[in-house]
């Protein structure tokens, strides 16, 4: 060890902040003061809270995102070390959106679809169901549900297939099933 060489560095882990990369499409939803939930990649079951306290004004060339700064609430005692990677969810508010179970949405050729069930004509003793494939745009996915927006207008109270959509897709969407 030479004179003037640092042999240790004292770090105050009680006031750690986090730099998050937010992509351009999500940036307009992020505001200073919003709550953030963090999960460490090595401790996925522990949720750490914080809030947004700054938003950079320029894009990062490598990630094509903007750095958003968040301060972590009560950082002491959380086993945080500078440089750790985290997964963060920024609370952008509550809003009711049409959603379906994730398994109700099928994918084909880069597009997402749902199946709607319509009454068809069967013989005199049975009623047939006609399944129609409808393209949708998906959004936020959480707790086993995904936000869906049909690309065509559906009638109110349209019956949507919530289980077995993958089976219907594998059989072909234009077939009839008897009930």
C-alpha cells in the first residue's frame, strides 16, 4: 500500500437512490412523485418502495430510454448495495380497462386474437356455436389478466371464450361446435 492509496470506502446505504431506464413509449406516463415498487433480482420476494424524484431530459444512446431517478424509502436494513440490478414497477394510477384472462388471448403471425362465441343453427335438437376470431391489441398484463382492445367494435354482452382458446385456434376458427 502506497501513501495516498485508498484502502476502503465508507458507503451510507441509508440514502440510496435508483436510476431506472424508461422507454420512450412509457415516458409520458411517468411523473415526479409517483410511487415505485422495486424487486431485487436476487431477492424476488421482497418488495421495496420508493418514489420518482427526477427525470432526465435526454435519451441514452445505448438503451434508447430516459433515465428516471427514484429515491428508496427506508433503504437501511434492506441489503442494498450500489450497482445492484432491480426490476421496478412505476404506479401510473388506477384505471378500469377491459381485460381477459391471459389464456383467452392467442397469438398468430405476430398478432393477438380472441374468440367470440355466437349462436348458430344446429339440427332440431341441438344448438351450434360459431366461434369467430377477432384481432385485439393487448396492453398491461397483471395478475393473470391482460388488457384487450378489439380492433373492431363488438356488441355489448358479446360472449368471449375465456378457456380453450388455444384449442379453438388449433382446430381452426371457422368450425362449429355443438352444445
